């Protein structure tokens, strides 16, 4: 049977109306296609499994396949295209070998955007030089400014010690691995300590370092109580 004229548009409008009713909204824009999205998908699945949050929490994860400033540009485009009126916009990105000006520029752009609309707020969950430093902090207070290849080596060695195979860059199980074999509570503590000890310095100057913990702390609030205890 052919669709009635306007049916598709009506369904889209109904879906948008339902999303607008949700009180807490998180839009997560990830530089990578899989590693970061897979990690935050772990939070999303657990939170959505809680009936109490079904009608109040919205978490959207957008893989961008883009670097630093392009991540926030994509976030801005998404906000405008979908005419968002409320929500937290999180940009998750790495330093890698990109210029300091671009890396620092995301936070600067976020601060400027946040002055325009108090109901749409942008946040930077950066890692210098890559997301793996956040993963490593689940096991040790790592403060050596090494190349990202060394971070991979460290994780491979740790995973071997734990007898859980090899660290895979795009592992769909990374959230569960860190939750069950690492220590999220210590990761948050170590990450905060690094930022505190580098107070006054730009994100590009803090190596290694990460602010992924800020987004994690936001999402932890909605986790089931037994799992929340592993973070706080």
C-alpha cells in the first residue's frame, strides 16, 4: 500500500516532539568513527535500560570522522539543522599531531558559543594526545609525555597481564573491559589531578592529559546504582 502524503513528515515531527520533551539531552560528537563512540555507547545502553530515564534522558552519539575544529563545526551544523533549543553539546577529540591552535581553538570556540545561548552549551572532552590516555588511567597514574604508539603498547601489555587478549583500537567491548578490569574511579581521580597540576596552561600544553572525565561524570549520574559505585 502506498504511503499517504505527509505520513513520513508527520512521523518525523512526532519523533522530534518526543525528543524535545526530554529534560536532559546530551549530544556527543566524536572525532573517531568507532573507538570513542563505542566507549560512550556503553553508557548510553546502560542509561536507556533504566525505565526511570526513558522519558527524561536523551543521548545522541555522532561519529564525525573529523579532526579538532571540524568536530565542533559539525556539532554547530547539527544544532542549526535540527533547530535544537536545549542540550549539552560535547566534542570528543584528540590532539594527535594537529596544530596547537586548532586543538586549543575548540575550547575557545565553545566559550564564545556558550555566550550566545544559555540553553545550548558546548563542552570539550579532549585528550592529549589521544583517547588511550583516558583508558590507561583506569590502570595507572600515567604522566609520561610519550607518543601515542607507546600508549597502545602499554594497553597491550596490560591486557595481556589481565589475560583479556589484545587491545583493539575499535573494540566494541572497550566500555565493559574498562569497567570490569580497570578502575573508573581512579581514572577520574588521576585525570583531575593532571588538570589541577597544570592549572593555567592550555590544553595543547597538557601532555599527557584529558578532560574526558568531565563527560563521564555527567553520564555517571544516570547509571544503575551498582555500576555508579565503580565511578564515584
